[in-house]
């Protein structure tokens, strides 16, 4: 029997019946991809015990998928209070015969990687974000942000350099900054079923109110919703008839709502919070005319791929894997309100351009269908299983 341990930074809730739940990402269906190669999956992540969860949440554990719970914390200060317990729990989650895949960069993954180095136990990494961009100015409000921006990329480079195998969510962006000298693949972790792809591109409207949509966390300002609100405010001041819908939640939501109100956008900006089901998000995407994601950092943005699958024209920033999705004329530098406002105006005032963007985006999204990406994932998982088996055989 071959078991795999997978670490990640996502936070989960656990009810008294021992079921583990997630609001949106990493449900049980996500972990099934590993079960095509491994017999069991042990997920190492932060888990909080709660009496109940909302009815629309999704179960994350199930047959073949169990959780090794890490003490629950949010942010650096809470982590420091529980650092010793986190380290102990993370290391206890890995057994000598396990295959190990670390989703990095990650504090939890770092504790396990340092333990594996001591024994020579091989491990693989899944590189899903760039910490250099995560801690860019304007992305995170924390007094130690400059230190984290210096230290986190160094740690991630070491994790990748020493890994036996690496899977990157980008085709080339993350590989260039965080190379792995051994086996590697570039394969997105976007889960794009065939049913999410529309059959044809859109014909944009020529007049009336243009509806913009944003999907992203507000726990930090990685996705730059503040920059987008300011850009919409600038466009409205110039006479453009825009409305903006923001999907997502987090500690910065109240200040973003206040920001929109201070710019006189109270009736033009809607905050929908976190939407649990894929159908609910797709409904909002279908109602929109333009998707905008001016992020400070990205791996390969799932929300943008999902918008492209609905044939939405998209504007993004020039970070992470976004240049692998959009041509240069559809991107702006991160953090630049003026450039973003100009780009929005250029796009919505050019119907032919929006139609071309719609058709091009739909074709790009087809490259991220499950049946295409899963073949590459399976190749990666099999390699991880084989190198682990070879190492165990050598030890005997």
C-alpha cells in the first residue's frame, strides 16, 4: 500500500461527527485526483473544531482521504504562540513509508521538509504561489513584510532545489524563479469540468451599464481589490457607466466597503461575500461584461480561468502565471490605478476588441480541461510513488 501525505495552508473546519469541511476549495473531489495513483491521502492542514457548518459547505474527507489536523492559527502572531505544537503535529503526520508532496511555500511544509532532510526521505513539491510577490508593497499590511519578502523566496528556492520532483501551476513563470534540478512538470491545479465551458464566445453590448466582476480573497490584499475600486472610481469620474461586483470575503472587506463609499460608489459597487457553490459564481460571471483581476501576486489564477471558460473578456496584471493566460495588451502593471482605469476604458469602449477577447479567452480555457491536465498530474504522481518506493527498497 502506498500512502501520500499532502500539506497545504488552507484552513478547514471539523464537526463532532469527524467530518472535515471547506467552504469552496479543496473538497473531497479535489483529493480524488491523488487516489488515482495512491491508495490513501493524508492531508496535513489547519483544522478548527466547530459545532456545525453552513449547509452549503463541502465535505473534504471521505473514503481514502483523512486529515492530520494542525493546531488552528491565523497570521504570524497566532502562529508564534503555537509554533512548537504546529511543528510537532506536522512532523508526526508523516510516517516512514509515506510518499510526501509539499504544497509550497508553506510554514507547515517547512517543518516537514527540515525533518525529511535529516533522514534523506525524498519529497516532491507543488509550487502554487510566489512569496516574493505575496509580500510585495500594497499586498500585505504587516510590519515584518520586508523581512518576509526577503526570507520566504529563499526558503522556497531551497525547498525546490532539494526536491526530488516538482509540479508548478504555471508553464514557466514559477519555474524560472524557483527551479527544481530533478523531474518537473508545469500543470495547473485548476479543476475545470467540461460543463463549465460555454459553447460559444460573447457578443458584447454596445451601450448601457457595463458590469465588472472580481473574484478573490479579502483576507489580504493580494488580489488588489482596493486598486480595482480606485480604478472604477476614476472611470466613473470620467463619465463611464460602470458597476462592480466583488465576490470574496475577509478581514479587509469593511475597509473596502468604506473605500467604495468614500469614492461615491455606494450604488455602483456590490459586495457579495464568499459564494460557496460553483453555480453561484458562474451565475455572476455570466451576468458580467468584464472580469478584472489586478493582483499583486498569483500562481495561475483559478478565478480567471473560470471566467475565461464563460467566454468573459479579462483584464489582469503582469504577475505570476497571468501572462500565460492573457496577451500583453490585456494586462497592466500591478498596483497602478491609472493604468488599470485606462485599460478598463480602452476595453469597454471597443466592442470589436471585447468580442476578440471573448473568443480568445474561451479557446485558452479549453487548454485547462480536466481530461487534459489530469494526464500530466498522473505522470507526476507516479514518479513520486516510484522514487519513494525505490528509496524504501534501498533502505531495506
